[in-house]
C-alpha cells in the first residue's frame, strides 16, 4: 500500500471509530499545500502528503477554535513531532490531547499516541540535521567579521513588514499575548522599520533558542524571504554546544534558559 | 498630578566634594512633577529627616526622591521617616549619588551632570510607584532541629526552655553525637559522658521536645514560618512503645561481630543493638544489613527472647509530614578519610588510628575499659606518635583549612596517655600549636611541662611497619634542623574535620549555601554568623565550620535565640517586593517555575463557578518570593511584573535618559 493510502485509511479509521473528532492534514491547491481539517471519514481521501507540505500542523493544536472541534489527530513530520514533544515539555499538551499520524522519512509510522512520539524520535530521528546548504550558509556567515554580520542582518531585518506570519506559523510561538504586543510599556516598537524590526526579529529568535525544532515553517511563511532558519539553527547549535541538548526529544525536559543545577560551570563569571 | 519632593544629601563631604549639590538641587527643581527640592549636609540626621517629614505634610508630596548614599545603607531610615509623615514608605526612592557617583568619579562637572541624571531617573520612577504594603505571614511556632549532637541538643533545649515546641531529628538510633564518644574534654578534663548524658535525658523528658531518633529529613517545602518538612522514620523493627530496653534481645542475637560505629570499629556489636549503654532513647534497633532474619528469613532469636513482643520484622519506613516555622541545622562533622595519605599507611595498618579511635581506647566505657591497648595485638604501647594536621592545611592532598580542634585534642590525648602509661613516650609532630581559647594555652603547656609530652615541630614524611610490629615514623625536627626517626607502637592521626556525608543534599533541600568543602555558609561571616541565606534556617555547630564543644554550644544557643526571636511575634512581616503574574496573559509554559531559585512559583488552576478548570497559570507564593526578578526576565510573554520594580517604572527610567 502506498504511504498516502495508509495515511488516508488511518485518518478515516480514527474518525470512524471516534478516537479523534478532527484530522488535521494537508490538501492540494495546485502546487500549493494548505491545511485541511477533516471531520468525517468520507473526506479523508482529500488528504495529501508530499515534499511541498511545508507548514507545521502542530501549530493548530493550541488554537481555541480548533480545540472546539474536539480531539485532533495531526499529520506530523519528524520536525513537527519534535514540536509536539516541545509542547508537552512546556505543559501545552498532555497525554491524550491529540493523536499523531506520524509521517517519517520515506516511511509512515501509523497512528501514535503522544506518549509514543518521543521514543520514536529517539529511535529513528535522533540525528535529524539541518540541510547541508543551510549549514554551508552558517559557515559562510561565521567567517564574516561581527560588523559584516551585523550589516547582513540589518539588511535582512529591514525587509520585515511585521506581518508576524513567522510567529503564526510556529508551534513554539503559542503565547496568547506576544511580548511585541505589550504596550504598557511598549518595549518593542511596532513600526515596520529600524530598531523595532531589529528588536522583533532578534527577540523572536531568542525566544526560540533551545526550543526551535527546525521545521522551517517560519521561513516558508515569510513573504519577504528573510532567512530565519539561519538564525534559528545558529542558536540551536549554540544551545546544543553549551547545554548538550536538542529541543523536542524529551517531554520531561526543563527549559534550557530557565533551568540550572548546582554543578553548572560558572566560567562566564570572570 | 505627581507632587515629587527631591532631597539632596551632601553626606558630609562624601558627595559634596565631587558633586555640586546646589546645582543638582536647582536642576531637580525644574524637573516635571517636582514641587520641592532642597539639599542638606546630613539628610539621614534628625534635622534632615525632619525636613523630609515637614515637606511631605506641607507640600502634600505624592512621592519622594532622596539623593544620598546606597539604599542598602539608609533606605529603611528614609522610608520610616516617610511613613511617620503619613506617606506610604514605598513612594520613596533613593538615588545613589555616593557609591554610584561621587566615590567613583573625579571630574566635578561631569559627576554633577551624572548626579542630575540619577535624580531624574528616580523622579520618573517614583511617579509610577504604587503604594505597597508589608506582607504578613503567619508563623508556626514549632522549630525543627536537625542533628542530635551537642549543638542540636543545646539548641533544642534552649528553644524548649523558651517555651516553644521543638522537633529534634537525629539520623542514628541515639542522640549524643560525637561528644558521647569522647573520653574526657579539654581544657578541664571533664568526663564527656558525665556532662552530656544528663542533657540527653533532659531532651528525652522535656515536655516541649519531640525526639525523632533514627529519622532523616526526606524533603522540604514551604518557607520561613511555614516549612513543611517530610521526615523519614526509618524502620527500627522494634516497637519502641512496647520495648523497655531490658537487653534480652541483644544478649540472644547470634550476629555478634559487627564493628561498632560508636566504638569507631574497635568494639563489636550485635545486629539488634543500641549504640551505647547510655543511649537516648535507650531502645534498640535492628540493623537490617546484618540481621539474619531480615536477610535470610530465619533466626528470630530476638523475637523469642523479647517478653514484650516488641520485635516486628515487617516494620517499614514511615514518612511523616511536619509543619515547622524555623529550622536549626546541626548536622556536625565527620573525620576526613586518611587513607588518601599513602605515606601514612593508607589506612592499612591497625595501629595507625584516628582521634576517635584513641578516644574510645581512653574511655572508661570503651572496648578496652579505658586501658590504652593497641588494636593489633592488645599490647600497651610504650611509644605513641601523634601527628597533627593530617589532611588539614594541605590543599594538595587534603583540605586547605585548619581544623581548629586538633591541636587541643592531641594535647589532651598525650596527657591522657601519660596519665595511664606513666613510663610511656608521647611524641607529637605539629606544624603550629594553635591554642586560642580560654585556658587552652595553659592546657598545652601543662601537657608539655607537667606531663612530659614531646612536641616536635615538623612533618612526618613516611610511616612503615617493621616485621616486629613496630611502626617506624620518619620525620623532621625543623627547629633542630635534623631528620628524626621514632620507633612507635601506636600512631594517632589528627584527621581533618569535614562536614557529614549527605550534608550537601540537606543544604539543597533547605536552600542553604555551602562552600567548596561542604560547610554550610552563614549569611554574613561577622554580623550574621548563625543565619543562612534561607530565611528561617539557622546553623549550629560544626556543620558550619570546624568547632570545639564550647563554640558549638555558643552557636547553638545563638541559633536558639534567633528562633525564639522569630517566634516572638505571631506573624512575620516582610517587604512586599514580590513578583506578580498577569493571569490574563500567562500561558503556563512553566519556564518561570523551573527558573525560580526559591521554588516560589506554583501551578494554579483557575476554575469557573462549577469548579471546571478554565485555565492553568503560574502563581507566585508571597511568602516564598524573594523579589529577585529571575521569573520576570525568563517570561517570554512578559506576563510577570515585580512590585517596586515594575516594567513601567523601569521603562520610564530608561526613557527619561534618551
């Protein structure tokens, strides 16, 4: 059986026997892939899955309007599965909040409970790495002087129109009131220019340091083509180096920036 | 409308020398919202404070900025003055014009300019200040003392005699600690048991003391005034309510060859045992590691012997939750393991012993009934070598610090030995003799002059055992400048004092700091020697640093007085500088809960009228929060604010500098 047939069959089955009230998957709109919310088994045949599916569907699990539909089964790639584990570690998802239609690399893992996701990731996708092109870009950027790098990013951030599509696409950006929208006091200017743009993009990246699972949905969503994954992966590498941890593998993980233990090195205090 | 008063202090010449206070006052008077600005030589003095009070009333001030020294110095002073004039004390702020300006700059013009900025920043802040009110937390007037050595006993008795309830938790089967094992005590040669055991009995019979022997602290929650401590009562396998301590059980126990901890391994005990005859409580426990019934399931000799039916082989550990208002940690010390010193035999030779083993040999209740007999063959040693600083003052192999008590107990050991073996030789190798203490120097002189102890200033480089059993001690007499060899029958090492094993875990449970050696850290080395950085947790005895009995007892009484002081009021008042969570915007990511170093943030469920959970959020426990602001920095949605340092206040400070 083809992978997509198995996926459709599972989607129809979980809906038919009531294990889920809605399946969140992808549909084809020409070359474009859009999210599809399937609530009846007979519509499961409209589901598609291929390389053009860029969006991370985990983002919908926390939306109140999606929650109203009832328990969801979500189609998830390994990166999206890492997002689910991240959400579990941050108490945003618990054991039976959702089912997962787990699409792996070149194979389909069937219907999983949330608790089964982390073990699958550790067994099969522990070495999930950014693309070689992206790593080459990071090396190129690292070879520049700090001034050149600052200029590079200033140019990139100047393009930002503050549409916040990157934020809307990211499962990690689940705050109901983002800091950029706090206006008493207004720490970050909302004008789509200058300091405000710089501050917004840097703060977004910092808020995802040690939390980004590398799905790339933010960059895919950016209408201005800002290379957001460059920044995300760079910070991810720093976190992995300093804290020996990667986001989205351990549902019990403590937040990297907020946790500490008495044995921590204090070599940054001179 | 804000009506701010600015009060500039010259601090004598401390500020006035570098900062033009009159110019700063003139600039302050023009700042928006400022209705009153004056400068004065000593604002903290009585006339200075009067100026503030008078202005608050006459000018109807809504906020006050005092430009003076560090708020650590005089913020309480000025806030009290404001309160006396009827202004909420938290509507007063200080600009630090001394430490942050005059003391660190030389250029008068630039320093004055900076002082104006420092004042302006606080004027802007104070306009956003809100009235805050001290937080009152009820106090549970029961203390817990952890550790039943002499320090713990003293602290418990003092608190109990002060009229408050005490729970004394001791991990071994009896209280008494190390002091119960000593033969005599310096500098008076009092019999240790004779002065200690009446205290132990007093603990057991005191109506205000609950003794929890053979128990350990398992976990701690809560905060000053309201700690919830879980204590593990270890399985004793003997029902102490039935047991009379008659001794029939241990007389019948077939396992008789277990090295006795109390006798430092020189004596033997049974598997069902009380550590020593004067133990309090005077009831046995079964050592589950060695009991045949518990390990192999057959024997039952003690159960047969017990006429009261007190033996219960199915006994289980029991966890007890206790609410206490204050805690005294008195966990004491261990001896450093000298097997690290290969040149002293590395612990291989029976006749190279530590100080406690010598105490037991010299003790009338010890395994040799007080005769000094060496462990290997039971012969009376004719030459004994004592080596001081074994592991102390040695940062390469041992510990960098001086263990403080060894000079004195070694002199005592030499004295006791000479009193028992008149013709014997006591040779003491020392680095320095540190005999600071009442009657201490005289005591050491007595050991040398009256009792003939031979003091040799120098280190021992090596000890080896000759075939005839003699220990050959090779050292140097650095005063005579020559190598020295002593043929000894017994060597006593004055091992360094180290904290009890497991003391670090206990410190972490209570949130108490400890140094690299594991000794608990006091809040201030001079002025707060029994307090810790954790409010309501106090220190007594050698858990804080090596100490002799008088020092441990003094500190225990000091800790007890702190506890009684804390308990003298029904409520605790604390500064209301605490974090608050905006529950509308909190998404319960729990980052703050993990980050809070005080465990002050808790999960909270917001429920509707029917009791359904509407939302989960983080909530700050007012009693625990120390106002450090870590959660504020960690919160991604900026949903936490710190009273007294709100976002709006900080933002207004920054913006006014642009």
